[in-house]
């Protein structure tokens, strides 16, 4: 798979909630510097984090606006729209930088965006209610 195809699938899988297929786009030795989740190393760690999808969202879309690929590097300017479990809307511009291995798998990802719209997701007083069985 080439890096452009990987990037197209990255957004397709994220927007359809296919998080395990999304994780398959990353190399086992991947590294991610995610502005909200922090520094993540290893495909197994990423897969474990994404087991339940994107917690806190009832709706999520990350639409690419501009996509660049040059050799084994890529960048995407996109726009996130979402709704939290509390019904709060999130709108945010994003810039993602990617590096790929020779198989087209993502080995490094860094993202950059305004973190203010995401504050409700990280407020300990705004956690979704859990059922008694959890």
C-alpha cells in the first residue's frame, strides 16, 4: 500500500468508527505524539487504547481538507466535528504529520490543534454515567 492510500483509509476508517482497521494502518513499532492522549508507543498499546473506540463522543468526523504526500512523509489538514456524550459540539481544525515505512504503514504521527474545544471530554465531572454492571 502506498502512503496516499494509507492516508485515505486512515480517515475513512476513523469516520466510520472502524478503529481496529484504523489500528492496522500503523506499524507494530509506531510512535504517536497525540496532542490530547500524549506520547504513545507500539501498535499493541494503540490497539488497546482504541478497543472501545473514541470514548466520550456520540458523533465524530474528521474530514481531510488538504492532503500532501512526498516519499515516506505526509501531512493532512482536516476539520473535526463531533458531539460529546453531554451533547456539546466540537469543531476544530487539525494538522497531522505522518511518516511511513516501506510497506506504507504509519510509523510516526504527530497532530496539532486547538485543545480548548476538547476540554469537556477531559473534565472529570463530565464522565458518562456507568451502568451498575460496569
